[in-house]
């Protein structure tokens, strides 16, 4: 679990779950590192092709929350990479204050304090 500074938002937990977009289920694996500045959280995600054949993988970043009024899941990053056998790619995703903002029917933006989860999926 990764605690976000109070100036950004309450709490963020990073999870990753590999499900390749093309190739075998176990062809891709990922690792991550989280860092933050005063105004953003940065997720460095390394995806590796563990197979003997080249493959294409889409890596997506979502924010989920149990905060009332927040969307169940919101996409904030997407990258698609082609990897040769045994090759890796380093990807960068940044979550800023606007990543956690909700907009109501009248167009009012609100940043709710609460628990948020960042999911990185391949």
C-alpha cells in the first residue's frame, strides 16, 4: 500500500494484474516503482516479454475508489508496446490531482478525500 501526501489525496494502493492483449497468458510480467512529488504520483512500470516469441501488450492504468460519487473505475493512462522475446520496456504513468477529481452533472469539479487504488493492467 502506498500513502499519498495529504496535499494530493488520501490513500492510494497500487496493484498490477497481467493479462496480455496478444500472446499467451503468461507471456508478459510487470514490476512497478512508485514515487511522488508535491503535485503528482509517478508509477514506473516495467513490462517484460517472458516468452520466446515477440508480442504486443497494452498496459492500462486505472484509478478505482470506494469514495461516494467517484467512478468505480477511471482510465488515466494507456500505452501499447511491441516486445521482442525476453525484452523489457519501461513505462511511466503519472497521476496528478486531476486524476482523482470527479465532475457532477452541473460541471462542478470535486476532489474527495478517501481511499483510491491505482491498478496497472497488461
